[in-house]
C-alpha cells in the first residue's frame, strides 16, 4: 500500500520508539502535522511557544532518559530558530533528531518564501544532516539519523524534508525493531595494560571525569576504579550527577569555578586519569600551564577529543564502560595514605576559605546598607531541602548556574540539565519541560533574571502541559556573570549589564496562568517553597539577590591554579 511521505515520517518515528515530539507547525510541515493528528493516540506532540524552546525540550527529554529527543519545525525562520538548541545539544553530546520542512524541490535555491538552506546552516553543529529529495529514501534516512544520533559520542542529526517529498506517495514497510547503534569501539588491550602500569606506579592518582560517564552508563565502573586505586575524583560541569555528591572520594567540580580542593588536588596529582571528558578551557585555564606536574591518561569514545586541547601521555579510544571495567581488573589494589592525608587537608582548607569568603561577602554587602537579600547558597539549600532526591535540576546560564553546580546535592545520574558547552541563556525552561514530560517527575529550574527573560514565553507551554516545574529566579537586576568580570577585570565599567527592568516575575507567572511569589528573606522563601512543592503546577519564586554577589572560586581567563581567586574583601 502506498502512503505519503508525511505518514512515512510519523510511522518511522513510532517505529523508532519515539513517544513524544516537541515542535511548532508552519506552512511546510502542515502535512506532517496532519499525520501527527491522525496518529495522536500513538505519539504525542508538545506545542511550545517558540522553536528554540522546542529544541531545548527535546534536549531535556534526551538528557533525562538517554533516549533520542525529537523536534520538528517548519522551513525558514522555524528551522533557524532551532539552531541554538541544536548547537547546545551538539556541544554537550545529546542525542537528538531535528526534522525540518522545506520548500518543494523545484523551489529550492530560488529564494522562495521561508526558504533557508538549513542543511548548510547546521553542518558545523550536527553529527550529520540530510536533505531528502526522494521519498523512497525517506524512511531509511530517518532510521540512519536515529542510528547516528545514538551511536558512539552521541549528538544531534538534522533531516530536512521538502514539501513535495512529504506529499508524494510510495510503498512503505515498517521495521519490527528500532535501529541499534553502530558497533562500539573497544580499547586496545595493550594500551589498557600500559595504563594499568602507569596507575600501579603512581602515588597521587586523580580521576577527572565528564559527561561521557553519564552517557556511557559508567558511573559504577568509575567509582569501582577509584576505590581500587584509592583515587580522589573531580568532574567537569557536564559530569555532575554521575557520582553522588556525598561519595567520599568525590571532591566536586574542578576548573574555572570548581571546588578549591578538587582543582588543587588535580594540580598536585602525579597522574590524572581523564574519563569521558574533553579538556575545555573552562576546565584547564591556560593550557600551557595546566599539565606540567602530572602524567595524563585520556580515555574517550571520540578519538577527535584525544590530544585536541591538552596532549596526553597515553590516549585510549574506546567505549568508556568497557574500558574502565577492564582497566580496573588490571590494576593492583593500592592505598595512598599520604595522598589521602593531603586530600583531607585540602578539604579542610576549602571549608575554611569558603567560610571566610562568605563572611567577607556578608560584610561587603552589609556595608552597602541595601534592603534584605538572599544569598545564593541560602536559596539553593532551602530549595534542595524541600525538593527531595527524585527531583531533576535544570539551570539556565550565568552565576546561578555555577552556584547550583557548586552547591546542589546531586546524587543520581541524569538529574542535572544545563547548557555546558554552548552556555545558552534561555536553555533551562525548555529543558525542564522536556525532562518532566519524559520522566513524569518534578523539575526545579534555577535561573537568573537575564536568562529567564530570554525564553519565559515557555511558561505558556509549562502551564498548558501542567508541568510540575518550580522556577527559582535569582533576581539581582543585572547580567551577573558579565558584571562579575567587569568588577574584577574591567575597573567596574558596568557597560550594559545593569538591566534596570521593572518586570515582576511573580505577576508574569500569574498572567501565564502559573503561580508565583517574591522572597527576600529565608522565612519568605521557605513559605513559598512549601507552597510550590505541595502542588503540581508551574510555580515561579522571584528571589532577591544582591547584584554584587560573586561566583567564587574563580580562575581568571588565561590563568592557572596558581591564580585562583577564593575571596574578595
């Protein structure tokens, strides 16, 4: 039986196990949406307020489940509005299939209405992309897109489908099972043996891990290695939630805004074992000064990351879970009492520095004589104490993102959604919607007034879908992270970072049909948190935060651990 290209798309998505699509209709995808209507009992479509929100929702769906997220948009501006979301997924290795409509094949290249070469636009920010000009290739192209998205180092794939391909007819045969990923690459036995020799001979090992541990389902394997070789652990921003925050050997995030003990321990190690992580500038500081004191073993599924930013003494390409499991079997069980003692000293020093920094901040802010404000850590502590361990945490990008990364007690993989590589302000609410839709769980979104203002239109989506998201706005009236740089390095030239807006986010929430309230004291926040977590509807808590609160520790750009800033008087 012959069916349309639009129906082939929907049937293939269902075949691949897709139960939810995020998107926005338009002229060049009307046929696709018509088929979604016909199949509405088998596949759900979430209508967002903006295509960017839809892309971030598909991202959040994928991060929270490990499944491929799917987003759909029309041609031209619909397609280009996906670009930020696709790029965020690409840089954070999130499996996604983006489907866009396009003008008919005979109109391509003629500057037709709402025509954009979205394949050309997204080529640098996708694992692969396709334009399907033959309906007979449509189903297999979509299957290949899913296969690529979830194979190896995962990421987004775009499939552009012209209008006439959607309306054309052809025979279609469904596959019985979803496609399986391409075969895994397994590490060389000889290289793993060499890694074991380096580990057995070291005295101060340190494990540095990233998001690859989560996507590679290797959390237990990594902690087993740490236990056997008696190694402290630190992670990148993307690695958060892979290991419980209270795991004794876990020192927290390292790098530009990482925990003091974690960053210093890495610097003092004689061997760094890097697992499923790329050495980004935010993690290393000045690269020429980063690895002078230690040997590096770097294991990753993506060979392109090996020796890309930081030269490693031993590089191993292979599936992370398998590699670490085999490596653990090869190494000798060992204790490092002197290294353990030094780690304990660093933890104590970090606590002392944190207390001192907080005291200095209180004195500095009190001297301003401003109205009552909440401290960022106070906000996070109050919210986390009420939220429970099963909650998913999302952030936008800025100071609030790092305060959350430093402070929130994450204990389970896939419970932290943030735009790490791209750093996309406005990411959080869409991701929260996607994660809650996928899991049925409550999501807490920590955001700033700058970030929240970018995509707060997605409150309409949260309300219409009855998403149980608690949105905590750390409202300091400024673009905090940029202002922090202006404070520390630009002689307090606050150029265009003071927002000076009169937006009342609690009233905005009510206008959208959500609930909201204001908090400037701990008691006010506790009362609002109790109300927010007692219900199952979207709730916005607008928290007053001083504009001069800083994210510390901090490595200056181009600096190293020797330049770490832990306190401002």
